[in-house]
């Protein structure tokens, strides 16, 4: 078993997320495929990823910045987020929101920043 990996190994994977992601969606359930996203998305925004850095409590992470300008196109309860590459039809990453959010079609949504972390290899 590997006992050490240079941070650059994890950073390459996290950079792929940053460079590949085109759209942030909020969804009614957590997405497991790109095809599923269109039927469960209740809103979308252009994500802003920040600098790679040390993960907490360990490993490496990238932070997806907060947004207050997401467009809501379905009245529902959002429980998850997902990042996609729409030109390559890829589901890049998905996870649960820190709290569910009731949204109304035609309004905007806000989302606090969150991190995507690759834990340290031990």
C-alpha cells in the first residue's frame, strides 16, 4: 500500500474538476449520472472555483465559491448540488447541500461555499 503521495498528484485531479466544470446545478436528489441531471435540476449557475489548498482535516481540496445569483427554473426543494461539463456531457462531482433549500421558479438561489476534498493516503 502507498504510504506517501506528493500533493501534486491530488492537485492534478482537483485541477481537472476546476478546468472541466461549466455549470453548477442544485438538484432535488443527488445525481449519479449526467443524463439524470436534466430531470432533477431545479436551478443552475456558473460556478467559481478558488485556489487549491490543504484539505481539512487532511489531504487536498478545492473550494467552490458561494453564489447569490443562481437561476431557479423549478419550484421544489433542493437537497444536493452537482458540477457538470455540458459540452462533454460529464457529471464531474455531486454532493449534498449542508441544508435543504426551498426554491421558487423565476427566483434566484444562494449557496454558501463548499469544498471538494481528496483525503490523505495513509
